[in-house]
C-alpha cells in the first residue's frame, strides 16, 4: 500500500462554529491534528480546507500541503476526493486515509491501525472500533456504535452502524472512531453515489457504502480518542492537554 492522509476541514459548523481554529493549549485544533498525522509517518499529509483561514493556520508546518476546496462540498469524503484529485491526479497513492479534523488527540498508532483491514483484499474500506466503556457512552446518540464481532481477531467486518446501542442484549458494544482508509477505487465510486435512505435516516455517511455493497473492515483499538463536536467537548479536550 502507498497511503496518503487527507484531513478535511471547514469553518462552518452548526454546534461549534470555526471549530478547526479553536485554541487548544495555544495551538489551533487543525494544527494538532496535522501534527498527529505527521507523527504516524505513513505517507504525505494534506489538509483539504474549505476556507482560506485554515490554510493560513497550517502555513509554515513542514511536510504538509494545503488545498483549498469548494466550501459548498456536501461531505468530508467529497472534500477528500477533491483534494486528492489535485495533489495526486495520477493515482500514485492507492489508499487514502480520511482523518477527521476534529480529532486532536488521535494517536499516531491508530492511523497505522486503520490500514490493517486493507491487508485483506475483501475489504474496500478500513475504519476503527474501540470498546464502549460506560452506559453513558453506549447510550449517547453522538457516539456511533458498530455491529461487529471481533472474537479473538484484530479485524472484524462492520455489519451496521447506528446511533442506537446496537446490537441488543448483553455484551460488549463498539464505539466507531470516524477515521477511514479508502481504497482509491472505492472512494471514486462512493462520491458518485447518491445519499442512501439509511444514511439520511441515521445521518451516517458510511451507511451509503454498506448499502452499495462495499465491505468495511474495523480494526480494534484500545480507546476511542475524544473528538470535538460541541463547546463542552472542546473544554474537556483543553483539560487533557
């Protein structure tokens, strides 16, 4: 594999406007995410920005490229695809890691782990799963859960994603960490598909891929990193750095 990491980022956010530039310990959040991506040392790092201010924030960081994309693009996947077409039009990178710009505490080792499912040619997309550790985490609608069964393996097939605590019954639940490793062909196909019925119902883009017959493999990690989606999340992360 020849991976590239692309970080989609835009200032417009309903719950936390101008989120990528939020100060965390004196550093804009997008800069912290870039630094974690660079520390993984698995390939080039690109920021797919929807706004010029984001590019200004990362300017001067060695070994990262910024691309200004259309601010009206519908999703992070569309933004990743647009940036990839500009920085790698010849397809030298056969795998692209879509790293969300609101994961300032993502471990570099997790970016290595998300490639693990793609060692199996049966999988089109790799992503991450961490054990749910509390009832509050299990029941929170902003925490996406995965129906999958690792048994003793490091990788499991994702059967479904939901904001509800699936599957029903006693047993471990899995927290979906929204980082994706796309085979280039899978991403090219995905962005041509219309949003699916289940995607719209759950507000989960990955369900479009499942409904289209794409196979998603989940790599197991020990802990879900704290994401930043709300002002409360931001304050929590500030207390961790």
